[in-house]
C-alpha cells in the first residue's frame, strides 16, 4: 500500500482526490491549513481508517518539515505527492496589489516547491516516486485580469518540466495536471480590484460571463481531476502534461492555433457582442 500526501484537501480537487485515493486503498495523508474547519474532510477520515488528516501550511517551511517528519515516523516515506494547495486572484496587472501577487506565488509556486524538495531525497534514494502538480490551463495560455495567477502556474509548469528531466534517471515521475474550469469553491473567493471598474470594465464583464458559462455548462467536477491524477501515477505510458477537460483542451488549442498576436488584438475589441461573436466563430460554441 503506497502513501500519498495531498495538499489543500479541505475542499474541491484536493478533497475529491483524497476521497478517490482512499477508496482505492492507498494510505492517504490529507492536509489543509485548517482541517478542523472542513467537515467533509473530518467525515472522510472517520469513514476510511487509511486516511490521516494533518494541518499543513505550505507557505511555512517549519510546517512542511514537521508534517513530512511526522508522516515518515508514523506511516513511512511519501511515495506519491500531490501538490494541490493553491489560491486564486483576479485583477489587472496595473491595479492588482503586489502583495496579492506575492501571496499567490508564495502558495502556488513556492509552496509546491517546498513540498517537492521535502520528498525528493527519499524518492531519489528509493529510485521510485510520483510527484503530481495541479497546475491549470492558465499555465499554458494567458487570461485577462488573472495575470498573477497565470504567472504562478506558468512558473509551476516550468519548474515541473525541469524537474521531470532532472529526476527521470532516478525513477521519479512528474505529472502536470492542467484543469480548465472546475466546479470548486475557489471561484467564489476574491473581490474586484480597485481601479479596474474604471479602466478595465470590459474585461470584468467578460471574465464574469466566461466564468459563469464555464461553471454552468463547460466545466467539470473535481472527481474528474481526481481520476486523472490516479491515471497519471498508475499508467504504463506516462505523460508530462494532462489537460482536463474539453474546455482546457479547446482553450489551449485556440491560443496555439491563432498565436499571441491574435490574443493581443482581441484585447483591443471594445464591443462585447463583437468579442463574443468572434469567440463563437473560433470555438464553435458560446464561451460567455
């Protein structure tokens, strides 16, 4: 029975993944900053004796080291690490506070990096292990009013790609999961950035429409991501990148097909009807 450690397990993708691996009889270490506040996580641990719940703040090296040491002594080395802890954030590059950008990078990139560095020595020595980083379609393509979030995911993707090359000779596999719209609580967090309503109102409107459309009909449930994670660590034909699901595949394909210059030109379109008509022509369906 392998030990899998999952960060950000209190809800959404993390909770679904912890549930999925618990059902598959793995030893699951489900972590969250404040696990006591997640009733669903507590119920999961009560239902499955192979689930341990631990408090973990990926922004704290002390917290990371403590959880890894405790897991090693009580359960054993972590064979599968799933870096899921993350925060979102919106706002134009002009107005979104530097503090917001720093917080996003600290969790989404440096938090994942801390976890990888903590488990890699044992995986390298054992010449076996899996690291799965939950990134985003926005690690492969930009999106307006989400520049800081995109930057964190681009960074995570680049680090994951470099790591995969570095550890391939040690039997350690790295997988990057890149969801599109997922129906999770992360979309309900955050507030409009001061200044954007005056200078970037059209992007606020378009962002709202596209998120609503994604949650209503284009997105997938967290369980779909959990299934993809398990497939990534068990397959005999591993890949580095896993785009999930259709909207992520379509969004990345459209960006790659039309190129960054078209993306820039789209930003100059003032009329929402013209913008969404163009998007429909490109995608073949309404995205907002």
